């Protein structure tokens, strides 16, 4: 295994990590027997550095499996450092404790709907999830989302979020209202159950094999979605979990996602 190959594998690992950020991998120093690599990762506007001191002989003796485990260890160490940096630089605004035996219903001191602002001529009869059910949330609800907003969010931003996140929820077995979703495209699908995995290939779901690396690569096209609707869904999740004391700072976001502001008028 060469130095260049190891650096490339680290970069590929950083690229594929769920926690996104800008990154760089550089050689700080190099001698006949020792190489020092520096990984710089910028997440949450904070730089995290990790220096790796590697003997040339250790790198050369790595096979594919050892290299894979080494890179996994590097990514785990970085994740721990980034998590620590997050808690050092950000404050916790709210903390909720719940169990899976009963619902946690978030309440507000302000009357009316948090998302459209109406208090009169609106109803609050339907179950309103603070986070979409597609994320696996079955228990965290709110009492400040009116039935109109609940319905409109469900058919718009929640739907686009579901399409955007469909393949992740399939691969990570995130159970929604109907269990783990299948990821389906024209003529093909990926379905993961507790005891089996079913993949039906098509023009939009393909698989290639590498005999050298002894691995298979599965590729697919994502479902269509509107990015601005996905962004609104994330904003809505944040507003749903936010304590009353913070709402005044996010009035523009409230107006941006307000379903009543997006009604098309026909003249």
C-alpha cells in the first residue's frame, strides 16, 4: 500500500461521511522512515486538526482490509473531535426527555398556531408530529400546529423531504408509519427487511463488481424533489422543537415556511 493510496482512501472516507464539511489532507513532513499527515476538517465553522504519524514500513505493509480498518479508526477519531467542538461552541437551547411507551407533547405559552400565527377559526384535532414520521419519530408531538398547516406540510415539504431522504432511510432501516420504506425507481427497487435484502436492478439501479477489491458498488439515481421544499422541512423541524423564548429571532423563517403565504390565488 502506498502513501498516495492511503491519502486517497482517507479523502474518500471524508467525502462519504454523513457529517459534511470542507476538508484537506496534507503531508506535513516526510523522511525515509516517517510520514506525518495532517487532516483538517471544517464543520460548524470550526477547524478540527488531526495529525497522523506513520512509519513508512507500516504503510507499505497494509493490505486492503488493514487500510479499511485504519481509515475507519481515523474517521471515528475525527467524529469524536468534531462532536466535542460542537458542544464547546454551541449552547443547548432545549432538552426533552421521553420514552417509547407514551407520547411527548410539546406545548407553548403562546396561543394559536406556531407556523401560520392564527388563533381563531383554526382547529388542532389531528396528531401533529414535531419531526416527520418518516424520520422514525412516533412519539414527539406538538399542540401548536393547526390542522391546516399539518395537512399542507404533509403534502408539500414533508413529501419532498421523504423523496430526498428515501434511499438513506432505506439503507439505514429507518421505520416510518409503514415500516422501512422501499427505494423504488423505474423497473427496480431496493428493499431491506429484518431478515433479507432484495435488490431488483434496472437502468436506474445498477451494480458493478471489483474482483481486485472483492467488493460490489451499487449506484442509483435519486428521486426527484424540490430543494427549497426540503430546506423548509428542516426549518419547520427546528421551529417545532424550539422553545418559545427563541421564536422572536426567527420570524422571517416562520413567514418563509407559512403554508398560508404560499397559497396560489387565481384571479
